[in-house]
């Protein structure tokens, strides 16, 4: 990350100086703190709000209900995972991801990884099949409410900041399904190669 | 169709609160707790957003992106509308803050523009795959990832493609 970051900044500034865009460079650097503050306010305070809503869901047991509803799906996706604790962490991780709250999903996600490692049949350094499937589910995972994106669009005065979410849901669903199918395909292929 | 998504948000809020009321839970206290917990993010998120904003803003202000875009446009006229979202697509798997910074720039230019809508759709249908994988795997000391990275990125490509097609069809 460090190298990419330095690379982008150095190349851009040199290019800007060579092509004589002094004004634009200086002004945008000076405008950064305010711009950053505005963006972070949009991000963090919308996250605060949705975290509040999600906490109500946790405390009232609605998340558990959602997790239970996801159970048959989880059986289909990870038929070999019988461990209750790991399943619990995985379901609440997926539920938080649905709200586009990736960071709120991280604690339960890391717990799920730890648990999966404890029951992993593989050696120390190798990912188990369940870990791979779980992370694909996580990264290609379904985001029902992209809260941050809506907040940004709202802050710039979009007429209907939510107009894209249905298409986003379709996109995320298809990406999730194809990720899971590809996961199966590669797992079977690896199994064949072993024999 | 777009009306449906407008109803979705208030419906979700009322459903949550009514459910808590039926279960006789203190929804008010829970909401306060959750919101307070979220505040900690400010300190956590602000530095990385600032850093990424610096990189993305320099890319824009130096004219590098604009010049690449204009030369691409003269070479391939059809690529026109995708030129704006290319930086976001490239940053998306590596850093959530960076892709959000690009999205912020795009939507600042017009929150109802087609580019902003398309970028939002893509942002909604993909994830920071490389970042998440390295965070989760390193947290438990796993170095052999099997096919996780390959499949994660392929799923992102599917998400991006579907996002582009759907926004071309319905949001233009």
C-alpha cells in the first residue's frame, strides 16, 4: 500500500508540475482538509446511524432471525460445516455485510476465521475449503443497502439517492452466485489433481 | 421500479423498531448504544480517507487522468463514458477508502449524472476483495490462499459487468 500511495502521489505531482498545472495542484492540496472532513462526516455519521438501527436488530433478536433464515442457504453453500459456533459468526458477518457495514462485519468475520482455523483439517499455513468459501461469500457478498454510497449521493443533493440500489443488489447477487460456483469448480479441480 | 427502493429505507426502519417493540425491548437504548459505538470509527477511518483523498485528488488535479481520458477518447470514442469510472474500478479491490474518494469526486460533479449512478451501482455490487482477503487470512496466519483471490476477483468482474449493463439499460 505504501509503495502504491507514494507512487501515485509522486507521479501525479511531477506530471502536474511538468504540464504547468500549479494552480490546480496547490489549490486542491489546500482544499484537502475540508474535503476530507466532509467526506468522513458523510461516511461516519451515516455508519453511526445504521449501526444504531443494526443494534436494535441485534438486541431484539431480529438478526438471529435473519441468521436462522439464512441457515438453509448456509447448508447449501457449506454442507460440510457442522460447527455451530463458526456458523453463528458467519451468519452475523453476512448480516452486517448486507447493510454495507463492512467494518461492523469485521469483528464477527475475524472470529469466524479463528474458529474455522481451529477446526481446519489443513496444516498451519493453508486455507481450509470452508475459509475460502466463507471469504468468497464475504467479498462477493450480498449488499442489500449500500449505506455509504447512498449517504454520499444524498450529500451532493441527488434527487433520489436510492435509485441504483435494486441494480446494485442484482449485480451483487450475480457476483455472489458466480463466485460460489467458481469456488466449487476450482475445489473439484484441485481434488481431481490430487488423485 | 425506482419508487420501490425509496420505500425500502423507511420500511426497514419501521420494521426494526416495531419488531423491537413487540419483543418488549428498549429500542431507544439500543439505538443510542449502536450510534455511540459507531463514533469510534471517526478516529479509525479519518486518516486513511485523508491519505487516499490526497492520492486521488493529486491524480485529478495534475491533469493526468484528464489527459489519459482525452487520449483514450480520441483513440476509442466508444470508451467515453467508462473513462470516468476506470480509476474507481482499479482502486476498488485494493482500498475501500480510495474507491470511495473517487466516487466522491465523481458524484460531487453531479449527483444525478449517469456516471455517478453507474459508479454507485458498481460500488454497490463489488467489494474490496484484496484488502479483505489479506486482512482475514493474515489475522489467522494463513499464507496459502488456494483459489480465493482468483475467484474473488472474478466475482468482482461479474459484479462490475452486470453493474455497467444494468445502469446502461435502466439508469441512463
